[in-house]
């Protein structure tokens, strides 16, 4: 049955890599209905929201979503770029990716970290996407109840409530359970035997206990998967030194944010890093890279991250065989090194790389 | 004038690397008075506190402190190891390093990241040591005021106050200002032109504003140092891909914890990573590595991290010339690769490496 995909090219190099990737995917001849929509900086400037109503509607009508890239500017520059008629109306720019994750309840952010070239490591960071330090409670200047919670701390006492800021790291049974279940299922589906839970239990003890309790409980349903709780700092070190030791990692939102970018670094850069954001009733897929404004219109961006993102989306839609075929083709081209972009040491352009991948799709 | 140093070898390989390093340092013939003290796991087991009173007294009487290594065990194993007469008295193990940092007000944790071997990069992570997620407010099961702050979040609502945990990330003008001033001074003293402030301002906006305001204010006193605020995830990626771009990084406690271990990974492992914890009225120095229980008594541990830690301590005590001499000697031995431990691809033992470094100290 035909699957529909909302395609949101977004900003900067987004449109270039999306269009190159979709041309490549056409070769697979899959029953996919791509429906183009708007997101990003222009929507913000002209309409006061980077995710307009019509885009939410499109997301409701489609099976999943492919996102290109999103501009990110310092917050204080955002209002100045708004259409004059909208300025001063109290609108604030909220990152479209955070909007999608929160509003669609996409609690699992899946970022595979694979050594395409050498096959030395192959693990996945599954990042919690809805709570942790991203829960949205971040204040500068404290009211009475929050001030009471910290006033005994010498730094707070020396600063006063006005000059103190607090961010709440929220963790809940609901959030932890669904993340862990997702992690175990992912490990099982991908033949991984080790689930590493990233935390800092010696320091964040009480929240660490909640996580440990839930892990011990849920692990009983998955006797074939070994589990461990590791300190986030140790994980960062080992990702660099011994990436081959990992299978599936699950991490709180901010730890996962850091570790998945680090994963891109370990892989050799953002040019190869795909991701998927998945919930019980929706999903969207995006390369980890940003909109790279300095590179726009030059046919320079590496389309491989987007191609691997499409492959991840195909898996999710149930087209696992073509998904794997696409990944194989990308791997082959990356390994050959003859047709790769600057970031992988080559001189090829975006379209040229995408075509080289498409060529591989033809011959088996 | 003679400087006194509290030497706390601690657990595991701590005593081995401390003793090897001190033998080496003797060659420098400096007016140092080393005074041995107790810290760590045995103190916990026998006395119920890993930092006994007599050690606090020693710290008061000395100019600085050299720490070896500290055992770290999952919290729930700690009470079981207490002396039977102390069990059930409500004692909890609190990491000695956190005790030292908090009680002595050692707000700046300085972790140099240097490519000893190739000289390709040389930057310093300065981690805030007293606030952030380490402020000590971490609860599982929320009382009324804290529950009110999060009850509107869908995950909290779905879990209830009992099954929700919160950790407070505290940032204060007091904490930020002294850290930034320390960072600028460090950059100036070490000829660095770029101060990178690590944050996540697009997501943690209000706390990000406090940090930005203070940075802008304090930066005026240091017109020769360029500043930037970068996202923590981007910093993790760039540390791996382009470590040479960094000069001095200042980071909130948890971000700094992660990034400095990552720095050790980028350097080639914990065998080369020194650190110093500094406040306005005290300091202690320790290698970043742990107690490595599996390696004890085998003369296998790399003493270079400890030797570099001693060098950092010598700088701090005002012996910068011998400090640099010691660092040079370590670099020379590391580069030669003939007398290095297993982690650097060699077969030499702890004492042998320390002696090789001592030999270099003789000849200029
Ligand atoms: C743009 C930003 C809000 C986002 C995040 O922090 O999640 C990005 O870094 C990511 O990892 O997708
Ligand atoms: C042992 C632990 C409490 C400590 C920390 O988190 O600060 C360690 O990881 C470090 O970096 O010194």
C-alpha cells in the first residue's frame, strides 16, 4: 500500500540534499507519495511561527515526515527578523524540531553511529526526546517556591533570587519506561546484545535510583539483552576510544544530545549522520547536520546523511529491504572514495554523489 | 620558601602512581614538604567517612594537596562494606572529590587537553565545580512545591509525584562570574586568544541569558580575548573533529564533566590526563583516571597522568620553571615511545616510565 511522506526541506542546504536524495530514491520504485510542505526560517519571518498550521495539518494527513535542515540563530536575533507587522506581538521562535518532538510525542530519537568505511563499530544512541533538561522549565530569577529549594546553597545565597537561574531536569516513570522498552525492542530487532543506560548515578543519586529501579523491572522481560548503567563521562571517553564495545545506548535528553553529536564526530562528521524521531503515533526523520548557510547553492553538501536518513525512514515504513539496499549503496560509494564530497576528502558535488549512489542501486 | 603538600594516595593504583611520581619529582630538588594522609575506601569502611577529620586538618595545614585515585562503587554496595558496628547508622558514602570541591570551595576544575605526541592541539577545559546539576538537589518523589513546578508536563501528569524525579541545575551570578573571571585570567596567563563558553542557549534560554549577560559584562575587562558561546553538542563534535580550534573552554559542571573525559579520549586516553581543582583559598590536584582496581600491584599503570598532575601543581605553587621542565620530560618520553606503558602501545612498567622521565630531568 502506498505510504505518504510529508517532505519539509526547510532552510539552507535542506532543499538541496532533500531533492538529491529523493531523485535517488525514485530509482527504488517504491509506492511512496511525497507531499511537500513548509517549515523553518521563512515561515517564522513571514508568519511568526516556523511550523505553520498548514504544516501540522499535512503531518496529520501523512504517514511520516522527512525534514531537511533548520536554521538556528541566537535567540536575540530572531525577533529583529520578523515581518514588521508581527514585531512586538510577543511571538518567540521555538525550534521546529522541538515543536515536532513535543507536540507529536516523538519520545525516541534514534541516531545510529556506524563506521561505514571500516565496519569497526555499529551502535545506536537512543535519546529521550520529551523530558530531562528539555522539559521546558528554565527560569532566570526565582519565585518563592523555587528559591526555597535552593536558597541554602552558598552560591545562591551569595547571589539572591534575582541573579539565580534554575533548569529542572525532569524524569518520570512514564518517560523512562517507554524509552527503555523502546531501547530493548530496538536491540532485539537489530541483533544487539548489550543495552547501555547512560546516567550519572553516583552524583544524581535519587533520580538515578528511579532509573535503576525501572531498568531492573523492565529488563526481566528481555532476558537475552545484557544491561549496564554507565556514567555519561565514561561513555563519552569510550565512544572515542572503544566505540566497538557499544550496542544500543539509551540516554536522557541532554546526555543523548551531546553523545549523538559526539557519535557523528566519531563517524567522521555530520555528513554521515542520520536520525529518526519516533513516537507511538508519529515520526519524522532528519539528518543530524544543520542548514549550513555558508554552503547554500554550491552543490557542496554531502547528501549521504540525508540518504541514510531516507533509508532509516524506509525501514520504519516497512520497506526494510530497499532501506538496506540504499544503505549498502551509500556504504559502497563512501568506501570507494572516488565520488565523495569535500568532507570525506573528495571533490564531488551533492548531485554527483547522489547519482553515484543511484547507479549502485541499479546493479546488485 | 618551602611549600607543604598533603599527599593523599587513596585507592587502587593511586599509591603506585603517587609514589612513582614523587620519586621522579625528587630529582627536581624543590623545597617541598610532602605530608602523607588518608582518604578513600578504607576510611569509609572503617570510619564511615572517606574523608576523615584528620585529613581535613592536614588540608588546613598544607599549601595544597595531591590526590592519587578514588574507588567508585555503585551506591547500593557501599553500606554493605561498612564496618559492622557502623551499619544502619544512616551514614552515606559521599564521593571524596565532591567533598573536597564543595567544602574547600574549589570552583574551577582545570583539565588541560594536549596532544603530547604531535603538538596538534593544546586547549584547556575549565569546569565549574560547585553548582549546575551537582548542586545537590536531586529528588525522587516530589513534595508539593516542586510537584507544582512540573505537574503540567504530560510525562509528570502521567506518572504522578511519587514516580517523578527532579534534579535542579543551579546557576548563579556568583558562580558564573568567578568562573568566567578565572577563565579569562587563565587564557591571558597561557597566551590563548579564544574563550569558548559552553552552553545550550537555544534550549535553556533563560539560564542562557544570565550566562550571556555576565559574559558580555566581564568580557569588557578582557578586550584581547575573543569570546563565543557554543552549543555543548557542537563542542563535543568539534573536540573530536577539530580540537585545534579551541583555546580555553569554560563549562557548567556536568557539561564540563562530560567534555573533560571526552578530552582525555581525544588525547589518547586517561593515561595522559591531569587536572587541578582550584578555589580562592585552596586547591587539590589529581589525575583524571580512577583507581583501576583490576590493575593494582602489577606495575602497569601509566604514571604520566600523575606526573603531569604534579607539573600542574608545581605551576600553581609558583614553581613554573620546574613544572615546565617536568612536562617537557614527560612529552619527550611519550614521543619516543620506547619506554611507555601498555596504553600507549609499550611494555614498560609504572616505575620504569617514571625513571625514564626522571632521567630526562637530569640532562637539559
Ligand atoms: C536544534 C536543537 C534544539 C536540537 C536539540 O538540541 O535537540 C539539535 O541539537 C538536535 O540534536 O536535534
Ligand atoms: C567521581 C565523580 C563524582 C567525578 C565527577 O563527576 O566530578 C569524576 O567523574 C570527575 O570528573 O572528577
